[in-house]
């Protein structure tokens, strides 16, 4: 089968190399076309006996996958609650099917069956749904470059990770590390991600595919850690574990101090982490999608996506420019006043490569802006 959003190459060992490369796009994102085609591939992967395993990577130099298409999320039309939930759960169900090979969690836990191995070769930044795709793979190898970012920034637009991020992350790196990562929306570099247990290997970029394929070949039958009978959260979890109880007491206090109870996404993330830690994994994924649906249908996420992403991008592309007026390249900027604000404007404008002239009541006052930049 031929796909438009990615290519698939199966080698002599039966290992499929899936290279995501959205056409006419500078960065890979989860859009409707990719989700639909990836679902078709997962169906084939789990049932085709000729395919023994898979490696997922990106054809973009800009990175692996930058999460969901916010334009798609921001433009989602309201339907029934069930329809909204089903749409939100679609990616979760898709990644879970790839992870389990279509087998039941009960049979996996009992050791009766196993899944086909899937490794992820992260050649660049993986954010949001991009990192969630990687976490649903059984092995993760990331390029050895300190500027690569691995994170879940959904909270920045009033959402939470909706592709299993609130459930797989704490099961890999513990509830505390996961909470800090998801609530703050901060990304990790490859070395930190490996140290915490989020990825398995950091390797030179030229070796990513080879190392991932070698692991797949050496592990023909796999089971995700949380599908094993003896699985336990790193650092503890559960309503009766004193470490987890103390952690959530502290997290709730810290969250309320910072948000004053006004940020729905933080409350939902904490709920996902707590409820997910005391529930079976598949039930926890549905809980995550429930909270994601609630946030996406609320006003906060819609307004933040519209203002901080859709409208911001439109403005940066000149959406408000009058027709027929050519753009002007600004090379010199005049700043009136060398006080606190004027000094700051002067500093960032000079850093942007422009010439700046500061005017004030006296040369001494104007020089305050120069001294600020020197400092």
C-alpha cells in the first residue's frame, strides 16, 4: 500500500522502516491525514505475518514530530459528548493497538501472548503527540544533540497530553518527574531524558536507524512494562502508598499557589496522574481522553489555541497587511526615553541587528539605555 504522509520500506529481515514525512510541511504533526494513514498501517502491521517488527523515524531535518495540528484542534466542531470523546480517544486507541499488537492486556499480563517490537529513532525534537508516539514504542533511541527537545507542552495552550502522555510518562520516570514535566510543559534534552528513563539510548545521528533495527531484530517478542504482571510505578503510586499521597498533597498545594485554582488544565493533569495511578492501564487511557475532551470543549483551551497559535501565526504571516503595500525592511529604530522600558527595547532591538538611536532629555539620560545593554 502507498501512503502520502509517510513511506514504508521492509528489509530482508522483515523489519519495516516507517519514515514520517508530511508533504508540503516544514514539520511533521498529527493531522487528520496522518492519523488515518497511520491507523491503516497499524492494522497491516499487526496482522501481516511477513512484518516482524518496525522502526519509526522522520524524514524531516526539522525534527521528529511536533505534536497535534493545533489548527485542527482549534477548529474542531462541537458534536455530542460521545462523538467528542471518540475523536479524542482515536489516537490513544491507535497507539495502544500498535503497542499491544492488537492483543488483550489480560493475555499480555499472563504471558500468553506478546507484541511485535516497535522502536523509535528520534532524529530531532519530539513534542506532545510526537513524544507520545515514541513512548508507545517499545524502544527509544534519540540522536546525541543537546538542542533536541523532548517534551509535552500542551499545558501552554490549556490542554493535556491526549495520546497516553499522562499515563506512560509516570510509569517510566515516576509520578514526581512526570508531574513536573507535564504541568510545567518544559522539555528535556536527550541526556536528561535517558537519565530519567524516558528513552533507552542516546546515539550519534548516523547510527539511529541501525541501532533501532538491531534492537528490533534482537527482541522478536516484547511486552510494554505496564502490561507485565509484576509492574510497579518508579517511586511508588496508589492511594495507599504514603510516598504518592504526600506527593499529591504537595503538588495540589503548589498548583493552587501558582494558578489560584483558575487554570483548568493543571487540575485535569493532576487528576489524570492520580486516577491513572490507581487504575488498570487501558482504563487510565480512557480517563485521560475524558479530561482531554472536557478541556478541548471548554473556553480556556479554545481561546488559548486561537490567540497564542492560530491568530499569532496569521499575524506573523502578515494577515493584517493592507493589499498592495510592499513590506518595508526596518534598519534603524528610534527609542524615545532611556528609562527601564526604553532600555529594554533598545537592548532587544540591537540584538535583533538594527541600529538604535535613543532620545532623552539629556545625553546622560539617553546613555542609561547604552549602559543597560553593556551591563
